[in-house]
C-alpha cells in the first residue's frame, strides 16, 4: 500500500476484519506486506514493522503482486504507479486527479503489460460507477450524464436550502464536522467534481477528456436568496458535473451550480450523498446513489477492485484494464443551449421591465417566468427564468442589461437543467 490515510486505514481494516471471506472469493491468500508513508512516527492500526518511508522500495519489490496507491495528487503518485506497472505489478488506485489527467496513458501501459489497473474508488467512493460504464452499459450510446460527485458541496447546498443559512456559515460548520478541509478550494471551487466527471466521460466515450477543456465553476456565489427563489420557481440548486453528447464526434463537459427541477431524482440527493444520473439510448434513464466519500465507502471500492485483481491472478487471466485513447473533441461552453436563471436589483420606477425585455429580445433570449418584489431604498428585485437559449446570446444580453441605468446590480445568474 502507498499511503495510509483515512482510506488506507479503512482498506487495511476491511482486509483484516473480512480476511477469510475475501480470500474465499479470490481463491488465494491476501497479505499486506508493506505500507509506504511519509511519517514513520505516527501511531497507526497496522503493525509498525509493515511501514516504510521508502515508497520506491515497494514498487521495485519483485515479491509484491499488487500495489494499492492511496497517496492522491500526481507527484509522486503518477511516477510510482508507472514504475509499478513497468515492474509487472497490478495497480488499484483511488486517485481521481491522476486518472483525470493521465488515465489514458496509465491504462494503456497496464493493458500493454497484460496487467490490471482498477480505479473504481476514484469516483463516487463506494458507489459502483466505473465498472457499469466499462461493462454493463458499454453497449449503449450515452446521451447525457449528470452527477452530484462531491459530498462536501452537496452537504453545504443542502443545509443552505433546508435551513435558509448562508454559504460561509455552513462552510464553517462543514469544516468543524470534518466534511470540508481547512482549505476547501478543491471541493467548493469544483476541482474535485471536474476530475471525477472527466474520468466518467473518458470511459463512457472512449477517449481521454482534456482536463483543460472542462468548464468549471464552484458554489461560492450561491446565496440563500437564490436558494429561496429557486424553491419558489420549483427548482433546487446543485453542483453538477454534466456531460452532453453534442454530436457523434464531440461532447461538452462542464461543472457548475445548476437549477434542477424538484421532480428530478438528483434534486432529492441530499447531505453528503453522491449520485450519477445517466441516459443511454437503449437502457433509458438510470441513477446510482450512495455515500460518495469517507473511509469505509471508499475503502469498500478499493477492496472490491483488489478482489477483481486477485481473481484474475488466481485464474491466470490477462489484465482487464480497458484502455481509452486520446483526442476527445469537446465543445465550448459558449455554444451551450440552456435555460437561465437571472436575479437583478433594479430601480423601483416605471419602464424597468420594458428596458430589460428589450435587451433580452435584441439578443434572441425569451422569458419563461418572473418573480419580483420591492425592496427598501427605492430598489426592486426581479428574478427571470429564460427559455432555452445559446449561452453566448445570454451573456451578451447580460452585459447589455448590466449597463442600463435602471439596473443597479446583476446580483446572480445560473444555468438551468432543461428536463426535456
């Protein structure tokens, strides 16, 4: 094992507590013989003689069959995994960033060596997402995928929606409870979801998604005011990773807060739970849901991958790493066609609506719904939902509206999931 944090500790405990059942399923004995860590001085649940701070000695040890990489990040994790594969070792990893950035290369290397490289735990923790995409759903053309793939942001948004509290207040609570890190950037700014949805898109469409082509926004701009208006309009706000099949040759991959209808299954995935909703051309609509993070769920996925590897070793079978190529064609966010939510603070005087409606109309944006109320100090608040329109047209209209004398502030805007 490389790394022994919360997931490594959970995996070790599962391998110890369920040793007989696991070995019966594999048909071979399973033994953790070495654990690589940075700090040898910490107290841990495994025997001290298993630990080493020389991680390279593990991937170079000819007696070791499988390396379980649980370090995270890309350096030195990627180099260690590549060396392990070069040395003929199967690999199990939970490393989403590494697989999102270098998955095509690593999986192809494992395939060339007739080795396994499994990474179910990299996306969705204990929820089986990668294996169904590789196998049971592989005959389908995926038309769309949408996922709530980060438990921290879903916990924050759920608390804001259910309790009417602000982002900063709920973030501090999430940090106090251990759901959010002291530096929450990876979660709340959408990086974690970006890595995960790019992995799923790469598997579903057979080519590596360039990480720089994934549009990304986080949840810092979501307010309790927008939550309340979304509720009135029949929506919930979720941070979604979304993959759209634009054509037979291209896809669009994006991460951003999204208004989604209350009657959609994803609208009811709350707290730290994760989910992936998928539409296939033959299978129709499916959803996978469960605890997406934490020691035990993620450890469960790691050990499940390890059992698969062990079964292949026991059967003397070839590696089951399923490669995907490079060169995925992706579409920019500007060409997206979507409904939009917009909240404005405006002067409370005549002709305000006509000025705004004119700006929308000049940019081919039509309105579907509106809510408005008077505020103090001569201001009013107006919320619009648009019909589906091109992102570039909406952004042009937004700029034009913001320049009008009657508009005090463009308070917020979000994309809306078109349920058709």
